C-alpha cells in the first residue's frame, strides 16, 4: 500500500512541476488563501525544510511550538490575510498551512468566511443550565475555553483510476478556522490540502 501511495504522490508532484513555477515561486499567502491545488501545495510544504530549504531562504525563524502537531515559523515581515488581519506567525500541520492571528474569538472571522463551528460549546452550556443547578452565566463560566473547529470545502475532486491503473485519487481543498488551548487568545486561519488514494473501485486505501 505504501509503495502505491508513494507512486500516486510522486505522480501528483510531477504534475505540479508542470503546472506552476515550483515551490520557490509559491507564496505562503496564496497557500493560506487556498489558491493552490493539492499537488502544488504538497510540493511547497515539502520544500519548507527539504532540500530547497525554503524556510531558510525566506529568513523564516523556526519557533518552538506548544502544540506538538504544528511546526511554527516567525516571518521577517508581516503578511495580511482574510482582508484585514496582519500576522508574522504561521504554522504547518500534517496537511494545512495556518496564519496565527491575534484574535480571541474565531467566530469573528468565521462569519465572514461562512465557516460554522463543528465543536460548539453551546449544547454543553445549555445542558448545564437545563439541570437547574446553574444560571446561564455560571454555565458559561464553567466552560472557559470555547473550542472552535470548522471548515468550508472549496474544491472536492475525485479522479477515478484510469484504464489500466490500479489507483485513483480524492483531492480536497478547504478553508479552515480553529483555535486550541495551546494558543490562548489566538485564531488559526488557513487552508487544508488533503490527498487520499483510492483503489480501482473508488474506495479509500
């Protein structure tokens, strides 16, 4: 399975080579704004600390992250995302690039992006109030961290296995907005680029 996955990924990256100028010409702002395709983003992300050493070339400073699932960088100059939010801090996860914003409430930017919270604390707060042992204010105080995690799918492309091939692919590009207890007062605004290999019948491998 791993060899097939590697073959599929290599094919996707080869396609990216012919579709754009390569990772050196790729903008982190374009990546955050979901302007790339999945192969192009994958090639870019692999080049950050790969042979191309893009992070070093662009004078990004690696930051020790409190979140084990993130690789964080401080940029030499601020970038602007989502129209009006400025930051010098970005992060990479397994399949996403994120701008780290000084924004305590992710809903502020999520409303404009039409991204709904899939992990709202409102049902928990309502359940606490329904017990009759807490007021609304007390219930909200009992849940000090309001988790936000949501996405809006922008591209969803399935490429079935071609005749004579043993695999196809499922590619998803999505606007993502979230927060985490490791970064109090911050909002993660970014884009995920997901690649899934499919067998000849279209089932995920």
